[in-house]
C-alpha cells in the first residue's frame, strides 16, 4: 500500500523538485528580479504538491507499524511536508519570500575599495597577501558592508523563523531544523562537540596563539584587529604553494586528480551531466555551491575561483558533491535518489577537498620540501576548522535562543572563546551564508569532518591513495554513492568501514 502510494505521488514530486533546483540555479548564478520571481514560482509549485488534502489523508491512513524502519522515515518526512504546507502554508510562503529578498540584496552587493568595484575572490586574495594594514582594513570593511546590508533583516528573519517553529512544537527554529530536517539528536551532537573540543582545545589554543604572536610581530602591534588576520606569512607553506598555483590552471589540476581516480569530468561535461560555472561576475552569488538537480543525471557547480589553494580546495570539494550525486542509482525510488545524509555528502566533499594535502596531487609542480611542509600543515588546518565550526554552531544556536541580544557582542565573545580573538567584529557574523540559506546546517560540516577521517582511513587501507588508483571511482560508486538515501548515515558508515561512527579517528589525527 505505502510503496504504490509513494511511487505514484513521487511522479508529481520529481518534476517540481527538478524545476525548483533549476530555477534556484538560475537565481543564484544571475540574481535578477525576473529570476527571483521564477524561483519563487517554482517554490510555489513545489509547495502545491504537498497541499493536496486527499493525498495527505491517504498517507495518514498508512499503518506505520507494518513498514520497515526506512519506510517509516520516508512516511514521516512526507507527512511533515504535508503538515507544513496544509497547516502553515502561508507562514512558509512568507519565510521563503523573506529569504529570497535578503538573498537578492546580499547577492547584488558589489564591494568597492576607494570607489573601485572588487570581487570577493580579489578581497580574499588581499586578505591573504597584502601587507599594508590600510589596504587590508579597506578590503575587510568592503566585505563586511555586504553583511551590514542584511544584518537587521537576518535578526528579523530569525524571529520569524522562531514563531514558525513554535507552531510545530519547538522552542526555536534551530531545534526544529536540527531534528526535523537532519534527524540529529541534540544530546548526541552536544556529546560529540564536547568530546572533540575537550580533546583538541589545547592544541587549538597552542596553534592560534603561535599564529597571533607571529602576526603581532609582523605588523608591529600589541593588539590585533580583524583585518590583520588571514595574512599568509613567509613561513606559511600555503603562501609558497599559492605563488606556484598563480601561473597554473587549477581547473585542470582538479580534473586530472579526479581522472586519476576514474572520474572523467570533461566527459561528464560533454554528456551534459555536469555544469561548471566557476568564475566571478556581477549578480552571481559569491560563494560556492553544488546543485544536485537530478541524481545520476544532472549536477552543477557555482564557484568563484582564483588560482590559489583555497579555490583548488573549493573546486575539489564541490566536485566531490557532484560525483556523489551522479553516482546515485537512478533505479532507486525517487525519495532515495539523494545522498545518505547532508553530513555524509559533506564528508565526501571535504575528503576530496583535502586531497591536495593528504595525497600527492601537487607533487609535479610543488618542490618536495615545500610540499612536505604544506601537507604537514593539514593537522593545523583541521584544528582551526573545528574551532571555527564550533563558533558558527554555537552562535547560531544562541542567536535563536535569544534573538534580542546584541549579535555583534555574541560573535565577539564566542570568537574569543573558540578563536582566541579579542577585537570588535561588527556584523561579521552576517557574512556566514548558511545562516540565511541553510539554518542549523553547519553541524553537518562538523559531523562530516569526523566522518571523513573515518571514511578516508578505510578507503586508503583498501585502495591506497585515492588519486593514484583508477578503481577509486568504481569502488566509491558501488560501496557509497549508489545506495543514495536507502541506507541511513551511521548504518552506511558501519557497513562501509566495519566500525560505528565516532570521533576517535579524528581525535587521533590531531
């Protein structure tokens, strides 16, 4: 009964889902008023599928006790969307409209330095390389002005979201999304956070204090400001690798790494399965995303690349999402044609982003001594990522708990706790894109960072270096990607590695 009803319903759901992803892609790659209206129309069409009361009643009549555990989860997810649209449809529509308005305002912002337009990648380059404090300050302020534009809107939006969450029986929207969208138990998440932070906080503090002292000495100041951070000093191997990558084609480097694993990116492009929009322009979102338009058939990347380590990491990361999407079996029921979970697909993407530091991808162009120091820095980067992740997660959770507090003060206090920074931050918090588009999502990155180490260690034990084995693609497709969401995240990790998911592999890495 459930299977036939689900499959019939999904014929309608599949079409509007694909149309929604395509219109989202158009809006994010070209944030015009026309594309925003088309995106909103696609959102409405998607919502209408879940506004059919007859379908809702049929699903309500299903006896969940007769279903498998996985089918029970599918039924629960479907009923949740029906309930949202039928009982709080107008509130959802208002939330989507508010989000799109804020996104358009942020995407349309063009930073300027001394009246001259500048792209986000150019600002990032200044932060990494410019030694003149005045120019650094202007670049930082140009970046933060984009956050200033939407900070008040975001606070209002947090309050709107909280009001919606209360209609669903939750105190905050953060709690609502955590449980209902990601099926993450708050107590389990807190336990993971505590385990990782307690084991890494000393290492993190040591790393951050050393970097701060180096920056203070370089700039000749007793107290650092936000615009001082991010400079790659001469002793930082990433600076040397960036200088080499400046004259390289990082897109080809990335494609070659994937080809060495058995993924022919250029062939996927020619077949129309993969679309790459990789460089900055006006009206385009300034971050990096993968759009899984149709599992197994259509995946796309929006990015804003320049020739440096960060951009190469980003491209490898987003391609990781893509090969996952395209590796999902098209024979699966529609509801299972997605990644096992957001955390699992992030784990794969982060693992792929890491390969320039964990493997020999850059060996042909980077001298041995520099490459060794660059790869050795990986542990420091992992510790820094954990610290920033905890800042972002903790801030969002606390902001939803009390949206009337001063967000700049909260960000400053948590930055001091996790990043050892004691300086005014203004509306820097509002520059985190996930706060707008993916609330409560960042914990997926945190959990993924733990998952990726466990998954990578196992894969290397079987395959050796992933980028030196043409069978990598076939192995990952068969043992991870093809299952889609037919296997729950922790079950998939146990099935793959033979071990329960835990933070132990990551903690040992540090």
